[in-house]
């Protein structure tokens, strides 16, 4: 980490005139009474922050490096130094939903970060003392708050951090300690890279003692902040001022380098003193709480990684099958999700089951009481198993590690028994909720279609105010409630939805509304048991046929709503409905089909998803329909194709068919539309082939139509 010199002038995209509407919405939010504000999150539009001008300015000012750990960021993420909502000020403090929504578009508040640091940091903003007044200015917040998190845009890390030869960062202050622990800055890959940086710098110093400058070093280094912390650590040790918090470190590389080179001791002696120095340990009594919380946070983070790929071997109908999710770049401010699309019997549910089994703990799988023989591959004829081949499920996680589950007649075997229990939830296509049902095992409805799920709505009515408010904030996103609309409880602890100018009991809402509410509530109850808040919750949620029970309007909104409500949760779902793909990119959709050998394969090179209407989606490679016309019209087109060959005696038949087609307003009988109809009909006649052959057929049909049109004009 190093101090970054930032421009005080924001990009034009963040000027007052450009974000006038966003500021107005924030002002309306903060006008609400505190009791109402706590039931919703500060409104936030990520669009201005991901404007190309803003991103380029951040890339330039942070030199393409993460503000926290200095690693290069190929896919930059934008973080807020002060969280844009749901800030956590201390280990035992409640989530503060109000803080700091009004700084969401503040230029000084924006940081360029890597995914690892962003996920580790979550919405922590530890303070020593009270937070600033709501809607204060940035300078007032900087002046009055005593933050325990280093600000790369304002703080000098050398005042708070030192470094050992092995690359381990050590705290000099409480602020340094909480920063290291919250951001997990001593995770092994970072420590190793810092060690390499120090070795490289020492080598440079030995070779270019008199010529090494900041300009020269920046060309060759990846982590200039490490070098500055290292040089200041040397100076502290030599001066005997290591533990003196009043010692003023040198902030620039050149000044620190000059001081080291002009020291009374030779460079080799300085390095020896540093290598042999006995660094004092942090005060355990003072730091233990943050250290323990950091350990717990790391454990939860390790158990809540994103799934970036799955390989199935001899699992159910899959022989050798791999899906890779690493090319997914989620839309602004949303966690990645994956949609599985394909005809029936293309293995969508099996993939969800495989992911679920591989992520579950042994205790969770035992509660399902599955017959694992059902998950081993069978012969294609007779449903027998003549060859007792074990099945395997291998998941690749975001840190590059893999987790393999092997299934055989003897049971299940993990490749590594030291894995923590993962945060995974799963829901089948038939989601029936019943108040009197006991809490069901995780994922039971995914494996047992008739399993009932417990409706925990009445339990929500009895929860404390803080818990209810956290659920209400997330439900506002899922139910797409407008400003001033929210979930609430009356004096009798009934759950009400305030919307459209009236309060309506949840029990009086539509079945689809209640079904979506019950599933979302079940997810939230289980997530909050593991995480302190839904804003920081992470895990994997699997949903089969997500569109079940939903009105078309809800189908369009459901995926985006879930992702907004729980932005750290990865949703992997299957669907047969194009409406559920709204808001996704083509990289977030995986289309499955059976090839001529009846093997399940993934269709690659999907067309751009954005901008397609529903009919285009249905007739594209995503769903593969030949036509959205009704069956009678499709048969008429085929008859027309056979009759239009202009053979003697067919003109009367052609005329009769055209007259019938005109009722559908499909064509009017002119020569241009006739040849188009011929092309369409031939395409319909021949297109019942695999998706791999459709693109060539499509191109051939277009060429045939163009050629026919040219001939018709002669």
C-alpha cells in the first residue's frame, strides 16, 4: 500500500449537473424518518461510477494497481472508502444502513481495487469513537471521524506499517493492525510477492547504488509501496525509532532512498540489521478481538468462494463434461450469476445437483438420505449398470483451488477433508411452502420434487427490530418496491407490504408473490445465520426453473432483484423462460444440448443477448425454436414451399394457400414476399438439425433469398 496523490477535481461524469437525479433520490431518502429509512437501503445508481471517464481516471491515478494491495487489476472494481450503505463500525456494532449513502458519488471516496481485497473488506469501516453526522461534508467526516482503516488517498502507510524479510506486513499502530486484518493483506500470495519485491529492490540497490531513482524503479517494479515501506523500516531500525509513533517516515521513494544511501552504515550492514531485527509483536490484549474477527471472516470467505467451473465425470447422464465460468464479467455492482438453458433432459438439474453435492458438508448430505447409486452412470439400454465406474464432481473456485467429490458404491470421498463447510443453498423446480413443515434439510427440494419447504414468514414477525429491518431492506429490492414503499409490521406483528398507497397483509398477496417472498426469506434466514448482514453475505444459491409460479413481470425482474438484494451471493439457476435472461450478458448464460451421439455438450459462441426481444430470443440459439408461429401456420408454410416450384397445375393450389396465409398477415402475394416465404419454408423444412448446423443453414437460406430476389427483378 502507498499514499496516492489524487486530483481534487472530479471527472465530468460525477459533476453536480450530471448526477442531479441521483442526488435528488438520495435527498428524498434522507428526508424520511429514521424508522422508515432503516427499512430500505440508500438508493444507488452504479452507472455514473462505471462511466469510461471515471474508470480511466481511477486507472491513471492508481496506476492500474489495487489501492489496498498494489497488485495489477485487469478487471478493475470500484470500491468506496466509506461504504455506500450498511457500514459496520465495530465487531459488536449493528449495521448502519444510513452510512454513507450520501458519499456514493464522492470522487475522494472512490478507490480502484482488486476483487480479493474488495470481498475481504466487505462493508467494514471500523471507527474509534462515533461516526460523523448524517449528510455531513467529506471534509467534516475526515476531520471528525477517527477511522481505523487506512485511506490510501490521505494516509501515509509508512506511519502505520512495517515489513519483515519474508514479506509479512507488521502493524505499527492500531490503524495499521485493523487494516491488515480486515483486508487480509498477509494472505500468502501477497506476502510471497512482497518478499520477491524486497529481494529485487536489494539487488537493484547493490547494482545501481548511485543511479537508482523513482523513475527508474517504477519501470521495473510492480509494488512501489512495498519498497517505500521497506526503506522506512530500515530507517526506523537504524535510528532506534522503530516503536516511536512520533517518528515521521519519509513519504517519497527518492527521499527514503537518499536517507538509506546516506546512512552512516553501509547498505549491507543495514540489510543485516533489518534481517536480524526482532520485531515486537502487537499487543495481543488490545488486538485480539480484531484478529479473531479477521480469522472468522477469512474462514467464512474461504467457505463462500464463487464457483468458476465444474467438471462431471460419469455423473448421471454425463460422461465427461466441463463448464467454465471464468470469462464472466458481471454487470456493475452485482455478483456473478450463471443461467443454464436447454431443452428437457439436457442435464440442467443434474448440474445443479452436482454443484450442491460437492459444496455441501457431510452432515448436510447425510440429512438428505440419498441413494447414491442413482447418481452413477447407467447403460444406455435397459437402465442397467454393467460397468461399476465411479463418478466424480470437480468444482473450481475463484482462488484457483479445486474441490472433488467421488461417488461410488462404497459412498462418497472428498479429495481434501480439510475443506470448510461451504455456504450453499438449493431449491428445486417445485417450491411448495408450508407453515407447519419442520425446517427441511438444505437442498432437499432439489433432490426430492415433492419435498415441502418451511414457510418462515411468521418467524420473521417475531424477530427483533434489527433483524426485521435487515430483511426488509433486502426485500425492498426483491419485491421492486419504490421510494417510500417497504415491508413493515403492525402492532399485532402482522407482516404488511406498503405499496401503491396502501398497506396490504402479505397473506392477501398473490400466490406467486408469496412464493417468491417465501423462497427469498428462506435464503435470507439461512444467510444471516452465517453472516452478520445480508449486505455482506456470500455464498452460492442454486435454483431449478427459477420462473416457477411467477407472473411475466416478476420473471423479468427476479434475477436482477435477487442479485441487488444480496450482491455478494452467486446465483446459479436453470430456466426455460427467455424473460428470466433479462439483464444478463451472453457470458452469463450456458446453453446445453445433445449432439448427434446423444452426448450433452455446451453451445459456444452465443449471439449478443442485450437488445434481443422475446421472439428473437426464442428463435435464437438460446432456445432454438424454429418459429414462434402456431403449428397450423408452420404447416401452411411447408405446403407453400412444395407448391411454389411453379410446376404446371400448381398455381390454383398456390393461390389457395396464399389466400389462407393472408389471414395471418404473413405475406401479401407479391413476388418479393413469395421468394422470402420460399426461403422461410425451406429453412423450416431443413432446420430440424443440431444447433451446430443451424448457423450454416441460416446463412444458406439468406443467400438463397438474396439470389431469388435478384432473379425476380430481371
